[in-house]
């Protein structure tokens, strides 16, 4: 059986910081409400000239540098995003071009906030099957362009950024022990962008006037409870699959949906909250990109050490959820 490893990680956050106090200036909300309900203090906002592929390019170059590789070495480029530069060509095709990945095939994976875990699953399995050898798995979002800045229930959650990991066939490096992905199509109605697709609402003056192109959260407090359950299930699945228990895990790197969701997950799993890596206070929810950004920061700040057992987990629109266990 071939083995796959994460041999380099990278991330990029736009420079501009939008604090809760900045949001207070144009929306009926407070820093106190946002922080106590979500754990978020600030988020990054992309410059108007930056596209998702620009953020991903820097994150990817940092991951390639960490791996000691060049863009031309990559034979598979997968981009997880719900905010591609354009829907056609795919966001990954723009990124392939900007990076100069001349030997890679590139395509997008759309699984909302679970996107990175889904993309890692695809790369891991293609490498284990022998179809590819050197993959760049990237997730990037400019959520600030798809949220309705007049909708206080949801816009306060999101931010922009990108993360990447180089995943290769290798016995050395951080071993990807397993990946697990799940969906619940019927549940997808609760977190969606209703307009702009081929459904009954293609882009029109009317659909834009109604704001149907924006991300909508319907009964977000219900998905809050589902998220806690699915995060915990996904974690348990990955550790059990590998003959471990949750106590063996050194660090959980979850999608940063809401601090209270992550506290609920930790409680359900009976793990100390210190084992759950957090970036939510400074970056908010960057959909698919939160997991690889948090992973990269944990690698670089020494939270992940040689030998660490690291559990990645995510939940998001689709509904989608999943996990991956990695031995560093
Ligand atoms: O990443 C994908 C997965 N993420 C999710 O599925 C999101 C999960 N949901 C959540 O994170 C939380 O449900 C929210 C942060 C979206 C909302 O927090 P909540 O504690 O569930 O609040 P709520 O929706 O129950 O609203 C409570 C109150 C309402 O007022 P009333 O009806 O009690 O008078 C809202 O109108 O808070 C009000 N409210 C606000 N007040 C000030 C809602 N948004 C705001 C706001 N500022 N920004």
C-alpha cells in the first residue's frame, strides 16, 4: 500500500483587518454580542484588486517552499473554494496558471467549509491509487464578497484567506493515516447561496435586487447543534478507524465555525479545550480555508511537533463534514 505524507504547509491572510468595532459603525451590532456569541474579535478582508487565486498563490508558494519543491514538480492541483475567481474556468485553473504548475492537472472541490478535508481525501486516494505522486491541496476564500453586509446574523462571522499543503507519496513526513468524508444533501437547505446557479434563479436584476447571490444561513442556531454532533462524530470515526482513542490525539485542528461550537465539540468528546487549536478570534470563519490556515500556523508556532497525532475536522454547507488523522 502506498503511503502519503504532508511535506509542507503554507498560508496567507490579507493585510486589512476589520474589527468588530469597525462593523459596529455600519451595522446594528456590538463587539460584545459578536465576541460572546462567536469568539470572533476581527477578520481579514481582501483588497479589492485581490482574487481568491492571488491569496492561494502566496499560500501555495509558502507550502512549496516548506516542502523544498517547485510549482513544476506538482502533478495534481486541487482547490477547495466556494468563492472561485470565476465559475468557468474553475478557480484551480486560474491558480495553476498563476503558479506555473505546468505539469499539473487542476480542478476544484466544492464542499463549503469542509472543502480542505474533502480535497485532502481526493488527493490522498489518488496518490494511494498510483494516479498521482505530488499534489498541492489548497483552500482559499474571499467570503467578504459573498456575504450580505446588511445581514447582521451572518456577515459578522466570515473573513478572507488561504491555506495550502503539499501532499506526496512518501514514507517520510507527516503521514496521512486516513481521511473520512460525509454529506447530507437534504440538510443543505440551511446554508446556501440560493441565486446565480441553474435552479430557477439565474442571475437577473431581480435576483440581485433580492440579494439571492449572497450566502444565506437559515435557522443558524439549528445548524449550530448539528455542527457540534457532526464534528464529534467525525473525530471519533477517524480515531476509531486507526485503532486510537481520542485521548491519544495531541491536537485537534477544526474548522473555525464558532468558538461555542468548538467548545461543544470538546465537551462531547471529553477533551480539554487546550487540545483544540483556535484561530477564530483573529480570523473568523474563512470557510474551506480555516483548516489549512490553522494547520500551517500550528506547524510554524511549534504546536505540532515531530510525532504529534493531529486530527483535522470540518463541518459546513452541503451539508458536509469529515476528518483526517495525521501522524506528524
Ligand atoms: O461554518 C459553517 C457552520 N456554521 C454554522 O452552521 C453557523 C452556526 N451558527 C452560529 O454560529 C450561531 O447560530 C450564530 C452566530 C449565527 C448566531 O448565534 P445564536 O446564539 O444562535 O443567536 P440567535 O440566532 O439565536 O440570535 C439571538 C438574538 C436574536 O435576537 P432576539 O430574536 O433574541 O431578540 C437576533 O436577532 O441575537 C440577535 N442577533 C444579533 N444581535 C446583535 C443576531 N445577530 C446579531 C448581531 N448583533 N450581529
